[in-house]
C-alpha cells in the first residue's frame, strides 16, 4: 500500500477512515474540509509558478468566502483538523505540528516588538479552543490543550492545559485525551 498523501491524512482526522480521491472530493461539501483540501493543494506548488499562482488565487477566493486566513507558506504538520469554519487567522510564519485541532475564532499571530517579537511554534497534538489567541515568539509543547478564550503570550510546556487571560497552565499528562480524535501515529 502506498503512503497516504497529506490530504488523506488530514481527512482521516475527520472520520477515522482512509478515503480515496473520490471520497475526499465527496467530503469537500464541508467548508472546513474543502478549505484544507485547497490549502494543501496550494502548498504542493511553488509560489512563482503559473500553477502555484493559479492555486493561490483559488485559495484566496475561498479564504474570503469561508473566513480562514491561512496561507500556503504556513508550515503545518499532517493531520490538521479545523473543527468549524470561519474567522481563523494564522500568520504565515507560524509553525504547527502534527494532529493539531484548531477551532473557530482562533488567532495565531506575530508580535513585532518587545521581548516576544516573532511568531508561535506549536507542537504535536495540540487542541486550540474557540476564540483562543496565541501571539508572539512562544513555544507550545506537545499534548497541550488551550482552553476557549485563552490569551497565550508565553511558553506552555508539553502535557499542559492553558486557560485564562493571560494564560496560566496546569500540568496534565492527559491534557488532550478525548479532545483529539483519530490521531495519526
């Protein structure tokens, strides 16, 4: 059996089933899955090629239509899951690991000045709740749950739950247990 494509791995996270190309197209009625398909397709092609420009133009149309501001330059590991569509903003310099869930209203942004100037680096198996904000040159470890409405502007270690504004964390080995389904191994 061939290694599944990154698109197949992303779609596996939604259903727990490995889908054929036709099965993936059928699932594209859902705006969040359709956007992931378009994003991953745009990431395949260099920005300066004709096909790359065409794919980015299509992606731009759907960024506006669905409310996702996620760019092909953003480094996102396999198994991305966008829980709901709308109002997600991610800076193109952000790095996101594998098996990451991002809910609606999330902002992952750059800070241009101060001690945390830069963009977040997010580890594997991170669940980011609705309306959470992650900002600046911060590191989010693996197996981290970021609660809804949390404002994260400092590092969060692995195996932790982050809540509040500004966020504080509590260590918890089972931080994302039950929150991240159909993980890629």
